[in-house]
C-alpha cells in the first residue's frame, strides 16, 4: 500500500518521467547530481592526504595531483550541470506541452475542455511555464538539483565520518535530519499545489488577464476600474503567496528544540574529535578530514526536495492525470465506421433527442424532434439557453445525445465515421478561430486552389481585405489586424470554401453578430447563393435575416415550439411573431434592408 501511495505522489511522478525529456540528458543530469554530491567529501579526503604526506615527510605529488583534479572537477561540474539542468528543463517543458496538446486534441469530443472539474489541471498544465505560478522549468531544474546535491553531500559526508566512529554520523544525521520535521514542512510532507492554492491561482490569473489583455482595457478605463483591477490582482496574488508560504513556513515552536539537538550533536562530535586528535588517537590529516565532513553533514538540513519541486512536479502530475481524465470526458459513445460520403442526400432527423452536459442535472434538450430535408435551409431561433448552440454541437458530434438519436439518411450519426462526417460539415461558431496565419490559410487551413479561396472571400464580402499572403496578426512583420466584422467575413469565407471543396452541410451559429443589419442581410443572401443545394442551418437572433430561409424552427425549453416558413409562422401568430414584432419595434423599422415592408407594423 505504501508503495502505491509513494508512486502516486507528484514528486515521484516528476522524477520517474524525466527520461521522457531525453534519456541521455536525464542520465547526464542524474550523474552530475551524484558526482557533485560526492566531490566535497572527496576533496576533504584529498586534503587530509596532503596534510598526512606533509606530516609524514613523504611525497606530496600524488595527493596534490588528486586534490587538484578534484578541485578542477568541482569548478567544472557546477557550470556544466547548470547548462544540463537548463537544457533538461526546456526538454521537460517541450514534452509537457506535447502531452498536454495531445490530451486536449486527441479525444473526439470536447467535453473535457468544457468540464469545470478539469479546469484546475488544465490551467496548471497550461500555465506552468508562464511564470505566474512559479519559475519556469529551466529555472526549477537547477534549484531541484541543488537540493539533491546538498542532501547527497550531507549523506556522503556522514559515510566518510563512519571512519572515525559509528555513533558520530548517526548523531549528526539524526540532529540535522530532524530539522526537516521540526523547522519546516517541505514539499515532501505537504504539497503547496492543493485545491485551495489552485483556486487562488485561478483568481490571480484572471485578475492579471483583466489588467493586461486588450479586450477588457476599454471598460476598465471607461468605468474607472483601473485601480480596482490592480488592487484585485495584488490582493489575489498576496492570498496565493500566503497560502503557498503557509505550506513551507518555519514553525517557530520547534526552533528551540532544533537548536538544542543540532548544538548537542555537533558539540559532542567535534569535542570528541578534538580530544582524540590532541591525544594522538587520530592523526592530524584524518582529524582535518573528519572535521570537514562533520561540517558537511549539515547540508542534510538544507538539501532535499525543495520548494522548486512543487512548481515542477505539479504540472507533470496534472498532465499525467489529464491523459486519463481528458480521454474519458472527451470520448464519444461510439465511433462508427460507415461512410458519410454524399450524406445527407435525403434528410437529417433529430429523433426524440435529449441532452444534458456532463456533471449537470439541467436538461438542455428534452425529447426534441426535428427533420431537415437535405439541400434546404433552416433557421433556429429562440431565447438564450434554449438549446440552439447545443443542437449545433450535437450535429458536429462534439457531444453525443444522452437520449434519442440524430439520423442522417436513416443512419444513426454515431454509426458514421466521425472524421468523414465532420469533413462533410462546414461550421462557423460564435467563437470562431482567428488563425494568426495568412489570409489564404485562414480561409483554407488545409489548402485549396486560389480560385476557390477568392470565390469564397467574394461570397463573404471579404474579397478586398488584403492580399492572400498577408498574415492576419500584427504580431508578425507586415501583419494586418482586422475588425470584428472583417474577421467574421473571413470565418464565413472559410465555410464557403469548405462547401466548394465538398462539404454538404453548412452550420452557422450567430455567424454575423458583429455586422450591421444591412451588411448581415447582404452577406446572408450571398451565402445562400453560394451554398445553394447544400443543407444550411442558421442559428441567429436577427429575424430580418432568418426570414429568408426555407423554414424557421423556434426552440423553447429544449423542444421545437414552432416550425414553418416566415409567412406561415407570422400567420400562426405565436411565439415567432411575438419575437419578430418586438425586434422590429426595437429597431423602429417599417421596412427591411431590401425595402420589403414589415407587415406586422402596418
């Protein structure tokens, strides 16, 4: 049982996984730790040999050469070990990032990325090298090495002291070793990266982002929150530091006992050694050696697994946990093998679909039934939280329904090859990705002929933004930043380009929220033209746009409340008409951007 608990400790996991950063480099690091640990007591021994040779009037050449070699090794090994430690730290960072990336990307679903119970591990693993939660890995490794070297030197010194008397190293090791329990709670006995510390770290990180990220900058200044954000950040950081320090602070009530033990042991050993040396029982050369190693044994108190191991071991343990937890949270119910080529050719059907996000009791969808004929256009509208975006996620198989089924041409979506099905879907979500790549790669990340890219940009009204080779980020030389509306046009062009490359379903989740009403209507007309014959599903709050689709679905409380064309739903006089009239009145419009009068305002 104790072996299991020991192997579960994050310190053990850190050291056990060091070879993954590179076996030769890790072996060199450990070899240098061992070498540097034994060199100080070996130097003490060679010093004693020189003194003994002088006292005995024998040749000092051999002892002096040995002493010189050990001295050179002491001087050379330290900077060499520093370099190796930094290199190993960089390599550890690299494989941590590789493992974290794989843990986040490999699961076919996205449940692990939206699971709040995994947020702590993901944050620790993601931010470990940023310096917010501790030194980066290339700084931690030299500190860890120093702690291990000091401990090793203390133990090696005690071994040499056995040549004097068996009780002497026992007394010193007991006294100096006791300080690990009496004076401080080191990383071995109490982790600093507890749940409480991680929560405080999250708050501190959020406060920091509020202060330094561009998006909040406007509101911080407009609402006079600059001092508030600075004070909040300082408060959270102080709380974090206090919590971390509490795990390693000196426990003053044990100081007196530590002083008594250390003083008694050292006075006893050194006094006995002085008596034996003065009486001639111990030769002068040996007495010098034993005195040096007796002092060297004190490094037992200052060495060991120090604070740096907390910052280094926590992300390693978090990444190792995420291998399993992320795979489980992000898995889908099953991975089908049937071909998705050419689908849908008849229809997409949501049959009695229910869904609740993991670790929640709230049913977002409740027995929803909906049929979407292939090649038609459908708009999904409803209040926030009605389940519109969840429908989009289910259709992309980012999650699987918890009840019912989504069928494509009569085949359960779960039975289709997930990669092949996603290649049939072109989606633009509200939080679409802004690639810090060229305009061409933003439209076609996997590549496409320039004719397709230009045609897609034209369909999205983005054909005059920039040359295709322009990098869309000011972080790079010659880069260009776009407005929110321009970025949305690029994201829409990405979907159009995917259609030109063979996608059969276009899914648009609030794709034009940052465009004005007139611009949105113009773009949507172009999109409908560019995606003619493709199954198009639009999630939007703007009714002046959704009225142009073939059918409109009103979702309420996780179910289909109304379904029909704009004219049919307006004639029905139900929920859709109410929402449409409220929005039209809010904009104080009597006609839409095409000049078509709103019949509801006559």
